[in-house]
């Protein structure tokens, strides 16, 4: 059992606060992705869990054991680094065996485990090579193999795929998902790539400004963003936001009336681009830019002086200047309070 | 991993060493230079120093040497550094040859050029063979002080250009090729590219090289001694003379303060003249 | 109109000529020293000189057998070796600390190190000469090595700083996550990777000491180093002795510079900052 509990972990670097009291529980064998833009604190949090950074406040527990005072080697973790950190003076075999030998395992056991993980990661033909003789993708495999060979309670991954080219990244992503599910290890995976996060995660924690804004499964994050930032960050193109005015009949958005939550003051109306359909009635929009993307059209419109993006069927014939109406799917409309930037539920 | 005390532990030995063998002795030199027999402060040692008939010529020679040598070295080092970047084949060999003098002591350099300028040396041999002179000329005698000066100049340029070269080559390596290529696209010729792109970007390295070299130029000692004996007085030589032959540590210390003062003065000037505006570096 | 290819070719010719000329400028004087060192004593003092070496070892033998030379050579090696050990032992930990940690006082230390380069360091020999007499270090190889270490230490710090900075910190961190403590990670991962560079900076320290003249001449009396010996006997020693001595002084430096040539530019490139 390797459940990870993060209790009130905060980190300040001088006057800069990298993490504001983060609380999070990651279940045994869960694949948790920390997602956010650079500087959001995700790597700092990962490094605090690894023991490479010391938290200014708070506790970290792994498997019911408080470990934040322990050095990395006593935490039962293994880590894959963004630049792989494959030791250049050691062969692939020696790299993968490094941690096992540090544990003083008998050499036959070391050999067995290196061989097994090497086969798993398809690097068994490279065991005699040095890192300088490997491609980026191969180095990445060595780094993962080195972590897996430790059979750790927890694997920590810091943007492990970001240095690979697009095609290789796609291939490794699928492979990693399979292997890590198989290994039944609790995984914390840091990335800034939302597609990567969606495809890999059991749960995604969206981080921004040193805080976790929302931690939920990928679909929940996508459908029901808990904060405006989450909606704007996840999805490509991102969610559309329009101001909504309260009237006795409901909420008016660009002159159109919508049923919404029972809340005082102005709200923000939010809808994802693919949840808009051209219709006879709906938001009045002037087409500005039309980008044919193959399966669909990405249309940027002007709605009451605001830009609004819609993903529409590519059979539509649209030209800049056309005036159309866009109808939002009623069950996909979301509302945010502009004062708190948090979601308001009806 | 937490490591609050570790950096200090690692730094401590070097810091203590520098405090004991660098900072402390310098306060001692300063104290020696300014302290009188009664324990009070005095400028008497500076007066004694300046009163010595060799002091003014030593000061003059040292400054003249630096002023004559350093600009030539800078130009040569720049030219050599640019040449090196232009070579395609045999670059490593050329670089090694260019940097050989880096490993040669000033004394050895003095001896090497002594072999050329000595009465029975290679210069006279060549001139004799060519029929220019019949009898070997005494080039390095006290009556030919300007020849000694020239010989020292040549030896210094020969020996100490390499250190500037190395700094400049390293500096050139830090400048991305794209800047020069962009300038070429915008119509700059080779000289303009060097003058308007490379040289300004090289300023930090140039500054380092010049400061280091200028300070070393004021410390010139063994080259002069090997080539001219006492015929060409220089500040370091005078310091050695007061310390060693006359055993007057106070005056030697006063001379040291003079050398130090000149070094700091020139360093400040170079820092000011060649300063890189904030944010204008590579 | 001349086409670009012709201009390029002319430029290349010019470059080659300049390179050959400059190589000649550097190597020529060394050749003349070697020529003298490998000529018979009477050829060295004779006139006019011959331009080809006679491969005569009499001058060199005379030098080596000259009273005091063997001891001076030994002292030079001893002082240079001590300097090398001291500067690496003191400098490498400092270089590591500077490259790996952020801490209060870091800037102050860097300034101290850089400051040493703005001072004419051989002058330190003056007060230290007095100080050493008091503590019994006068005229000893260790005393001189301490002064030479002030010369070499700043370089050792800056060079090792650049060496350690060149290694990604993740290598060490990876070792920690794989079961190493700090010392083990350093020994198993960092040390093997920086060892060649450390060796180069050690050699550099050796050369700095080997070549130093002023402090050596001030601080040694009975136990002269080679440079001090040559300098103080310049007036009295015959020509063949001087040139053979110069050659012996130059030879190890040539070999050492060759050995560290790969690191020369990396060292100075960073020492720049």
C-alpha cells in the first residue's frame, strides 16, 4: 500500500511563494498527473515529495509513514527526470543496476531484475552501450527502466516525454500507460501538456500560482471545470467566456436569454467551442476568421464585441463577414463568478 | 536534500586560506609601507622610494612598457582569435601552437630572447651572415637602452599574447554565428561585421583579457632582468632590489603599494571604459 | 567584377599565410632556444651561430651537473606538487559549493576570489617572508607552495566551478533517489565525470608554480627553486648554462600545456565570468 498524503505543504523561495499550503491524497496505484503552466509549482511539489527540495511547511506521508524529514534514498521512491539523467560514465546495464547495487542486492538478483526491466522497456539489446551512444528515445527508456527496476512504492516523473519529438512522444505515452498500469505502482507525473495529462491520468490536478485548483478525473475536469482558469487552460481551443447580466427572466448573454444559477450580481457564461451549433436562434455572431482543420472548421466570431470560437462541421460554407446565430448545447453551459473566478452551479 | 551548513563547510578552507595568505598579508604590506619607526603613520618610506634616482625611470619604464605592449597584444590576440575561427583544417594544431607561450615562464621567455639579442646571439649571427655588420654588436648594453626596451617588448608580446588569445577565443565561442550571418544578410562586409557585431559582443571577454593582461604587465620582472640586468629599471625589479639587496622592507612595501595603486587604477578605468550596458550582453 | 569565389579563395590564401607567419613567430624563438640547448658549450659561446642543431648533450649535462641545479630542480617539483595538491584540495570543494548551492555570502566569496586577480600577487611574498621567519616556514618548499597556492587557488576555484556547473544537477539527484547519500552520489557519479577536468586544473596549478619567479626568489635562500636559481645566478652563470636551464624550464610546461589543451578554453571561457 502506497497511498500518498500531502498535508499543508508550502514552499517559499525568499519572497516568492512557490506553493501555498497544498493538500492532496493520492490513492494506492493511482496515476496522478500534476498539470500546469511553467512556474505553477508542479515541479516544486514533485521535488518535495521526492525529497530533493525541503518544504517550508507541511507533511508528506507515503504508505502511512511520514517521510518529509527523510533523504530521498529512504523514501521508497524512484524518479524519472526531464533530461533523463542517465549516468554518462556507466553503461545502460550499470545505469539500470545502479539503484539495485546501492541496495546491496546479490548480483544474480541484480542481473535478473535488470534483464527483466530491460526487456520490458525494449532496451535489452543496448545493455552494453553508454549514454552517448543512445538516441533521446533510448535514453528515456533507460531512465524509466532504471526507476522501474527499483520496484518502488512510488514513481515520480518530471516531464519525462517533453524532450522527445512528437511521434516518439505519442508512442512512449501509450507504452508508459500500459507498463505503469501493469507495475501497480503509485505514479505522480508532472507535465504541461494537457493531451498527455488527459490520456495518462486516473486523476489530474490542475495547478496555478502555487495552488491546486481542481483535482478530478480527466472528463470531470474537462466538463466541469471548478475554476475559470481550468476551463481556459484545458481544451484546445479553450472554453469561451461571455459576460452575463441578471434580469428578472434569467441571464442575458449578448442579448439572448438563458436559464442560469440563482446568484446575485453579474456572472460569466462559459461554453466550449465544440458545444456550439449554427441555428436559427442563439448568440448573434459575425464571422471573422475561418480555419479549415479537416474534420471541422475552427470559426472565430465576434459576439457583442467579444471573440468567440466555435468548432463547426467542415461542410458549412462560411466566410468572414457572415452573420450567423450560434446555439449552445443547454446541458454544456457553465457559469463562473467573475469576482472569485470559481464555478457557480445552478 | 537539506544542506544548510554544507556549502559553508566546503567553502571554509579556501576562504580561510585566502584570508590568511591574501587579505592578511596585504594589510601587512600596507602597514609596512605607512608605518614609521615610532609606530605612527608616515610617508617617509615613499619619500625614500621617490628619492632614489632609479625610481622615476623605473616608473616610467614600467608604464611605457605596458602602454607599448598591451595594445599590440590586444590587436594581435584579436587577429589570431579571428584567424583561428576561420581555419577549417588543422585548427587544433594551430591553437596549440598559438597557446604554447602560455606555459612558458617570463624568465624562460627572457632567456629565449636573450639567445637572440646577446652579443654572440642569433640576431648578430644573421646580420653577420648577411654582411650587414662585421663585428657583433652589443645590443643589450647600457648604452643601448632602447634596444633593451625593444627586446623586452618583443619578449613580452611573444610570451603573453597567448593568455589574451585564450580568453578571446573562449569569448568568440560564446557568440552565436547567427548574429554575424544576420549582419551579412543586411549587407555588412567582413570588416563591418567584425567592427559592428563581433567586437561589441566580445566586450566582456575583451575587458577580462585587458584587465588581466594590464595587471600582469605592471608585474613584469624576470623578462627584464634576463634581458637587461639592471640596465632597465622597472618597478618589480626595484621592489626586489629593496627587499633583497638593501633589505629595507618598508620601501619595498611602499613600492608594492605603488604597483597595487597603478593596477587598481587601470582596472577601474578599464571596467568603466569597456562596461557592458545592463541587458546588452549575449 | 570579381566573383565571390575568387574573393573567398584570395581570403583563404591570406588566412593561411597569416597563420603560417604567426606559427613561425611563436615557434621560431623556441627553436633557437632548443638549438642552443643542444649545442656544445663552445658552439653556444661561439660566433657566428649555426642554424641547425648539433644534438650535442654537453650543455645540458653541464647544467644538470652544475652545483645546486639538481636540488633546485627537486625543489621546483616539490613546490609545484605541493601547490597542485593544496589548490585542488582547497579549491575543488569551494568550486563545488559555488556551483551547487545558493547561500548567503556566496557573492562575497566570489568577489574575494575575483579580487585576487586584480592584485599583483607575487608581492604577497614580501610580508609573508617576514611572517614565515616567525613561524619557521622561511626558506621551505611548503612556505613557497603556500604563496604559489594564492596564485593558483583562484583558478582552481573558477575552473572546478565551471566543471561542476557543466554537470546537470539531476545526475546527482538521480543518484540520491537511487539510494545514494550525498557522499556516495559524489563519489560514484560526479567524481568519475570531473576527474579529467580536475587533473587538468591540477596541472595548471603545477605550471603556475613551476614558472613563478618573483616570490620564489624572495622566499628561498638556501633551497632555491629552478626559477629562483636561474634568476639569481644570471650574472654569474656562463651562456650554455643559461640556455640549457631555460630549456629545462620550458620543457615540462610544453608537455603540460599539451596535456590540458582540451580544457584550456573551457577553463578560461568560464573564468571570464
